[in-house]
């Protein structure tokens, strides 16, 4: 019996017996994301990144904490083409930029949603810094991305390879411009995905 079903069953039987309901609080989830403002493909100059919007929606729907990953000494250009060139160079050289994030103690989180834009068909290199340097062993990691055509780009497989001691859940790809312009569509996609993860017992 899945844990969720078990909890529901337990809740119903407790209620019918008029005994105070026992709940087993699952540990709080965390949503970690990297995202860029400035000029982005298909959306012009944006003040909140596409992935940031999706990350906030996930955190709200799951009552998770939220933590943005930023690059220390962020020298990324604010224009799209220049950013593409820098990102390509980082990918080619497999650089591991220094990162920072507001929540550094991850020990209390068993489930971590991890999101980023697809950059050249891959996670931005700063995300690999996080995968390799944060202690993610034993945790359930659930990838998501925003993109403009490439889809999930094997973010799940790449994450599993970078974090061999973690479990990796089913990922989700959202079209970047939908985050800016079609929030109802994103909302529906997130609900469907979270429902599937819940059915798999991954999130509650
Ligand atoms: C450097 C760079 C590389 C990109 N490479 C891809 C790509 O390979 N495939 C794709 O579908 N979109 C690509 N995009 C588009 C972004 O994934 C998309 O605009 C994303 O939603 C941006 O998210 P953000 O606003 O959170 O940074 C690229 C964008 C940038 C800036």
C-alpha cells in the first residue's frame, strides 16, 4: 500500500472512531533553481526569469521552501546572444562557476525540486557546481527546466549521473515563453505532473 493511501485510510478510520487523527508529516520539500533576467529568447527583456516563475509556482503548490542559485561574481551578459556565447564557452570548457544560495543547510530536505533553463541542450554549468558540491546523497531530486524547443534535454539522466547517490524523479519541461505569457497552461502542466509524482509516492 502506498504511503499516501495508507495515510488516507488511517485518517478515515481515525475519524470514524472519533480518535484524534494521526498524521505523519513528510519533511518539507525545497525548490532550488537558477534563472536569468535580461534579454531572453522569444520574450524580450524580462525582469523575472522564466524558470524563476515556474519555481515559485511549484513552491507555492507544494508548500516547499524556495532557494535561488546565483553565480558568485555574476558576469553573465544581459543580452541574449552574448549570453549564449559565454554559456557555450563554459560548456566547452566544463567550467564549474562558484555558486551561492540563500539556503545552505539541505540536511532537513528529503525532496528537492531542481530547475534551470536549458542552455545548449544541457544544464547550465553552475548547476553542476551545485550537484557536485552540495550534499545531495540519499535525497529525492526532481528536475524541471524551461526551454524554447529542446524539451527536458535529458536533465533527469544528466542529474542522475552527476548525483549517483541520489534518487531522481520524473522531470518536467515547460516552454519558457509560457511561463511569461501563459500561466494557466503552466499551472495545468504543473498540476498534472505533481499528481503523477504524488501517485508514485514521490511527493505528498
Ligand atoms: C545561453 C542560452 C542557451 C540556450 N540554449 C537552449 C537550448 O539548447 N534549447 C532550448 O530549447 N532553449 C535554449 N535556450 C532558451 C532558454 O532555455 C529559455 O529561454 C529559458 O526559458 C530561459 O529561462 P530563464 O529565464 O529562467 O533563464 C537557451 C538560452 C540561453 C540564454
